[in-house]
């Protein structure tokens, strides 16, 4: 309850409109530039299936938290494909992670009986909510994404209407999502990563190393050498 009140207070005092914050150095620009740089400058092999069956890790996030970025990161760190619970099974043995938005989206997945480890990606709701709203706008208008794979930024009018109609429910769902993944896995089976840290030039590599170590604990998963991250 205290966490919910704190975020409600923070987000409603002088933070009513996210898109006015966007400029050349905004989070969204950093995100897009990072995706482009990874594709153009980094030597990343095409991800493949593992050499032996593996148990995937839950890749959990609230919608709009940067799951596309981490999807590519998990693949780059391991050379193994990442999947999602809407399409792939947990007992297929072929994917290093399975993306999920549960319990925000009511899809836990199939074949998940042996999945007991998770990576929880957190992004400040000040940015996650508008990104989530933009994805809704994109879907409702059948818009195609650009070469970076990033969603469109919804018009001001759409965001304001969506925010006014959904903010309280979304904030409650964000807290429920956080509580579920924090209480359902102990510290040896779950790590929490920060979107803000991942896109930071100083903290990003250290966060990536921490992710690689966690993924590398799974039998059959080998990660890139830490000096190359």
C-alpha cells in the first residue's frame, strides 16, 4: 500500500505528461540508438537452438518496460533464442528465456512446470505507462514498426485520454505485478534488473554482466566472456 501511494503521489505531481519530456537526449532516443548501435556495430551471431534441452528463465516485465531491448540482450549474451509464453512452451527445451507480462496479462504459458527462475525487468512507471499506451495506439491503428522495432509514440490527445481513464487501474496492476514476482521467487532464483540502468553508458555493462552470470547458471547455457560485454 505504501509503495502504491508513493508512486501515485510522484506520478501525479508535476509529471502529468510524459511526451513533453522527449528531446534529443530522452530515454526513448537512447533506447532507439542502443538498438541501432547493437545491430550495426556489435558482432552478434544469429541466435540458434541450444546443443541440449534447457529450462528457460521467465523474462518478466510490465508492458512498456523495454522487453524488446532485453529480448535481444538475452540472445546476444547466450547465442540462444528467446521466446515468449504466448507462442512457445516452457518444456520445449529450445529457448533461454520466455517473455511474460503475467499477471498483467493473463497468460502464464504452457509446459512451465519446471520453470523456477526469473528475471524481473523494472522501468519507472513515468515512462512505462506512456510506452504501454503507445503500443495500444499502434495496435488499434494497425501501424507497422520501423527498422528499430520500436513502437510509435501516441499523439498527445490519445495519451491524455488513456491516462485519465486508466491511470489508477494501471498503477494497481503495476504494483500487483511487482509483488507477484518479488514474492514468488527467492533471491537465489530471481534477479531484478533496471531498464534505466541498462541504457546508462556506465551502469549498462555491469547490469549485462549480472544478467549473463544468472543465465549462465542454467545447465546447457554458455554466455559470452565477461570481458566482451
